[in-house]
C-alpha cells in the first residue's frame, strides 16, 4: 500500500514536466511537504476535454454517492487487480483518471520486531507520476492511489507499491478514449530506498529530516 508520501516539486516543475498551460496555474501554489498523510490535500494532474490542469485534492476517495466523508481515510489506495469490480472505483477507471504528483513515498518493514520506516524514491528524478482516480462529492474533489504488487527488491519492504507510470504513458493514461487496461505501462526503473527516522510516524513532523537517511 501507500500510506504516506512526499512532494517537494513546485508549480513550475509540474508545468514543465506535464506540459500544462501557465495561464491555468496563475493563482495556484504548492508548498513542499515531506509527510503527506491521508485526508490532507495534495497536487494531482488531470485532463478536461482539451487541456491538462493541476488541482489540489483531498487524499482519500469520497465516491459521489457517499452520504458523508466517514470512510475516506480507508479509501486512500485502490488495488489495480480488482479496480474494475469494486463499486467505489469501477465507474471511474475510464472517466476519472489522474496522476498523483509524488517525489517519493514511505513504507514500513519489520526489522528486529519493530516497524522501521523507509523512504522510497528515484534518484534520477524528483517526480514519480503515480496512477490515481478522482471523484467529486459536494464541493470536494478527492483521489485514491492505485497500487500493484511490488517489484523485485521492494518486496523486501512490502508486498504492495504504487502504480508508477512510465513517462511515455502519461498521455495515454489521461486519455479517456483509451480503455484503462491499454492506457498505461508501469515504470521499470529500479527505485532507491533507505531507512529514515521514526519521526515520520507522526504527521506533526513535516520537514526535510523526514527523508534523511539514517544508519
């Protein structure tokens, strides 16, 4: 699964990476965050009928038919293997796809009987484009992160990981005219990871120390 992540990118980074019109982001700002947790707002990329845009959305999907937000914190991830069967997701896979902007994410592994947090990232780039789905409920836009089985190496930390898109899949993934199964290819680059302090366990802590390596 993916239960915490990091985004240290600025608007200009996203405009360049995702080919977004500058006029559409004039009043938008993004603060660096080293410990984004469920129910917080974070940047996603989506596309209307013509243009790509950046929106800040609530992490934890709230289906349009929900009576309240009670279960949104339990809807932070969607398994790619069952996404087309689950009531909360099946009507979104071909209409409401988005890319969650992530610099890296955290996972916890059992080390000597205790949960040790690790930071997982790509040392070649600051943006990991993660496949997501979004929905509207009342005036709130929310999203979930799609997950898959872990790649070789990362399976030592956890058996699940986010579905990170190959850069060449960005256009097709955001194109609703392409069916979900044919819209993407997962990134094949080996990711890096290192141990980090347990300070990341608390959402109160949100600074660069959260991703600093420890012995």
